[in-house]
C-alpha cells in the first residue's frame, strides 16, 4: 500500500468517527465522483480523491458553532457569510484539513475552501470538487441533475455556469441570501460562455 493510499485510509477512519453516517457516505461518494472527473479531464487522481473526501470535514458541527470556531481561529467571516452561515463550513473545513488533518496541498485546500460558493478563475480541481458535490450519485433534489451529470463529462466550464445559474435562480425565487462570491463566480462563467445575463434585474 503506497503512502497516498495509506493516508486516505487513515483519513477515512478519522472522518467516519467524526461525521454523521450520511455525511460520511456523501463524502465518500463525492471523492469517487471527483476521481471519475479527474480521469475524464486528465487531472491527478490522488488530489481529486483527497479533496472530495475532506470537503465536508467541517460539517460535524452546527452552523452557529462553526461560526464561533471561525472567529476563534481568526478565519475571516464576511458580512454576507453572517447572513448565509451554511456556506461557512467550507472555510472552516479548509482550516481543519490543514491544521488538524495535516493536509498541506494548496490546490486541495483551495478546492475545499470554495466548494460552497465557487469563485472566479477556479482551478481544475476547484471545478471538479464543486461539480462533484452537486452531481454525486446520492444527490436527487435538483430538477436538472440528469442534464448536469451528462454535461459534467463534456465541459467543466459549461457545467459550472449551468450550476451557478440554477443556484442563483433558486435563491432568488425563494428569497435566500446570495453570497457575493457566488454572484461573482456566476458572472465570470457567464462571460466565459458568452451568455446573456438572464438573471439581471430579478433580485
């Protein structure tokens, strides 16, 4: 067993003892989906697996406790994040991955940090994790999942745009708070795809 495989096995055992059963199953499913996408796009499988496995390592606590832990450890919390606490587990998870689980790969930490909001100019791994979290096999709620799942294996940027557009549309309709980083990510991928801004003026 090589070092990478040993590390993954150790991290799996640690996560299984920390996360709720369904959260752990989701993490395993995302890690395999990340590896699938990595195979499709010629990205490093070990990094993809590690990012997928660890992306929700911060979700063992309630949103309010995660906020307190972010403040305790000096993790910046924006005004928008105070209004949309569920996105904060990504920042806290990146901190945990680095300081408690010993992960020092900057690409992996970046992907964990932005997997809830996205951001402009995402790396290949950032996109792989963001998309894998949305399409993993245990997901079922999003109406456009079959289309997104097929698109994910055709073009990462088009998939990012489709997911972000759908997410913003959903949040606008239900009156949810939109993190500015998600809006920035949407604008970035919209322009990249040369699409008109259909969401303009709806919120």
